[in-house]
C-alpha cells in the first residue's frame, strides 16, 4: 500500500475503531490514510466518549449521508459484534452496492497464522492470536486479543471470538455465533448459528442455534431471537 492509497472503515463504534486502527498501524504506520464513515449520529453511538484515533494515522471522518465510496475500494467493517457487523454490511451494501469481495483483512503484525489457514474477506485479527493449521475463516470473522483456534476448525461468516478464548480442533462456529471472553470449546464441538457462549464457559457439547449457553460445563440458559 503506498502513501496515496486509503482504506475506508464503514461504521462507527469507537471501541472497535481503536483496535482496528492499532492493527492497521502495526502494518502500515505513516504510509496509511483512513476514512471513517459513520452510519449513525454521535448521539446514537454508545461509545462516543471513548478515544479511538491513532496519532500515527491520518484520519478523515464522514457521515454516510455526505459520503461517496472510492471504487475500487479497500473497505473494513468498523465493528466487532456479529449483529453490528451484519447491520453495517447490509446498510452499505444496500445503499452503495458494496460487496464482500471489496473488503480487506485487518491483521495485527503480532499474529500467528499457521500453514493451510484460509481467510475470507473482511476478517479482523488482533495481537496475540494463534490460528492452527488448516483452519478456515469465513467473511467478517473477528478474532480478538490472545485467541487460540485449533487445527481444522471452521468459523463461518460474521463470527466473533472475544479476548482470551480457546477453541480446540475440528470445531465449527456457524454464522453469526460468538464466544465470550476466556471461554473454552473442546474438540469436535459445533456452535450453532447466532448462538452466544458466555464468558469463562467450558463448552463440552454442541450448542443449539439461537441460544445463550453459560457455565462449566456450559448449559443453555436462554434463547435468542
């Protein structure tokens, strides 16, 4: 990426932006320019008071109503949670025709991706992450700080794994599912679509779609709409 190129972050959640900008700077430093396009107004942003800008990155701010996409573009989703990622992607896709193929992956310099790892589009991988061999990440997968993913595991589109979580080998996270902080998933477990594993849980068996599980071992505590 040369100094004349810019990436465009779609959606404005300050907490996520601080992490994304730090990862971008670890790769590109002063060679990077970033446009951030908000789909909401400041009063609608629950993280509006959090600092997020990086002193080493030239940043320009826009609202969606005042913005025209640069095409061909290098786009990034400015969010971490599965639901928010899907809302932002659908908003910009419907309004501007932006496709998943136009998104780039954000990967911190301090990440280990082993042999045979396959990344989709729009993935966001934070520092300290280790992905074992022959793991397949779909589009818009988020792996937060110090996550470990076992070999031959599959994470489908819009999945999120939060800091310190461990997923063992031969597992599958279905679309839009999420693993909480410090949770562990043993070998050969499937996490159903739109399911949520609570922080610190130990998952020893398959998790049904649209449920919240919690505990050690994890049990269903609630259903999700």
